[in-house]
C-alpha cells in the first residue's frame, strides 16, 4: 500500500497517482465504496454497467465494430503476445509518469481520443470529459463529430492541453472556419482522420437505424459554425424547425463518403500552419509502412497509428502490429508516432510505448465512465488508470517513461487463431 507520508513523495515531479488506490481502500471505513468497478476484462464489469445505464442506441453505437468484429479482436490478441519483464530492486520511489507532447508537459503518456456524439452517453456530452482531462493535465482531443460547440469544450478544458480532430468537408471555406474556431479556442494540434470518409458497416447500428445525427441529436458543433449556418440558409433549412434535416446536412458534409487523397494534404497542412502559427499537424488512421513514409514525405509532424478500434475495416491488421512495423521501418526518426486502438489498462500503455509509440490515445474506457456516472465516472476511470500506471511502474522497476523500451518486453510470434468465444474487449 502507498504510504502518503513516504519521504520521497515530496521529491516526485508528478502527483503520486497510486495513492488513489489507498483512498478507495480507505472508503470502507467511512461507510462508502468506490463509485464502480473499473475492470474492463471478462466479465467486463465496467462495460456491463455502462450497458445497463445506456439506451439501446447509445450502447450499440459505443460498442459496435465493423463487420464481424475481427479487427477489434485482433487488436486485443496483439497485446497478449507481448509480455512485460519486471525488474527488481530498482529505486522507483521518485518515479515519474510525466512526458511531453508537442511542447506540452503532461501528467502521463496517454490522453483522450476523439470520440463523436458524446451526448448519447451523457446529456452534457463532451464537457465533463474535457473538464476532467484539463484537471488531470492529460491531453484532450475533440472530434469534429462532437456534440458540443468547439468554444464551450475549450472553456470546459480550462488550461489543459487540447487537440482538434478534423473530419474534412468537401467545402474549403467550412474547413477553414472549423480550424479557425479550434485555434481560437485553444486547440493547438490538428489531427486529420483518414479512415472515416463514411462509417464502416456496423451490423447492430444498421439493424436499428442507429444514427443520432439523423434524429436531430449531436450536431451542435456544426450548427454553431458561421459558415455552416450560411450553408443551411442557402439550402432553406431552419435548424430549429427542422433539426433532423439540419443534423443530417451537417453530418453528411463531414462523413460524406467522398475520399480525399494525398494531393489535398499539403493544402491542409499549409492552411493549418498559417492559422496556428506553425503548430503540429498529424494524420490518424495510419496502418501501413508505405502510408507512414508518405506522411513524412508530405510534411506531417506525426501520425496516430490507429484502426479506429476496429470500427472501420473488418479483418484488418492489429493496430499494435502496424505500430511495430512502422517503428521497425525507422519512421520514428521522421515522425512523432502515437498509438490508438484496443487500450484497456496501464500494461497496454506500457507495451505500446515499449514498441515505439511516444504517446497513447484511448477511448472506450472513459466512454464507459461517462455513461455510468458523468463527470464523476470519467474522473474515476482516468484516476484509476493513472494509479494503475503509477503502481505498475513501481512494481515493475520503471523509474520514468523514457526507460520503457523493447528490453522491457518479451514478444511471441504473430499467430492469431480464431477462438471459440470472442473476447468482449
């Protein structure tokens, strides 16, 4: 158990996140218990409680994957083949979870993935998530499919580091407006998602006609944009009288099904750099070595190695395997490589960093927390993950994030067989 009076605590350069474990153990003495179980593993207590709290449509949108969920399964199986090798008798009393990303000194090497339509999980949508991320000093990334205005999310995040994820419209004036709003609201890194020109085929969502934007829910980010408001007026659509039509017009302009190509990327980089004074630009969705090389060639500052958590292309390579391929090809010397897809705990974060990621983004864990208990739920999940990482570093002999490398893990061969019962993870 962590001793809150340990002499070395005052010398640590980050909060002693592991003390959250002590706080939760102590609560029984006060007639309390922790808000809820944060274990995402079988039987999936965190996930099951979220399912109980959400509407059917909210649950299906959060949990659905592309096709038969084989990419989703591959993501989890890939983590199982890498094993951490703990080191002993290492002085970890002054260990640090701190790292830096694009000039931001942050509390830990993980942050909030961009996830759309948070209002289907909680009435306040993105606001409590942004607030807690700012409070804990972990980066927050807002999705273009977000269900709150950019400006409101920026204010909720306070002084926290925040990035903006773009689904790029086929309307340059609208794109410039979105980027300008994001920059003025304190979002200083731009991430273009490249794998979602339209949604993947997700059986449960299709079966239930589950598309919140077509029900007039969640289009607030677009409806508050001055250029999009002009487009609505030009089309004769009144968003107050016709919320479904307005919501559909918004989302059809960003999940439009019309693919962009590499030729457009230099324009977007140049436009963002002019708006932001040269701040970083990243591509999200990179899975191949060839695409990572191309990203470096066209001037990207970094990439997010991601397969959208298995929600876009079924039967695809595990994102962790893609990370390993890209790093082995030497792209870490040319790009700031981050990772997303399949993260369920601190051990997964450590493994991805050991394989060459500089930073990790995560989604479903905090979505479940938001769904269960709003701001309190997000805080509980994220503080629990920070404690998990802090404690793992203590017991595995890791003094700082930069000590996490290939020597910390033992990797088995890539041999993924079908399993009789699919993991829920």
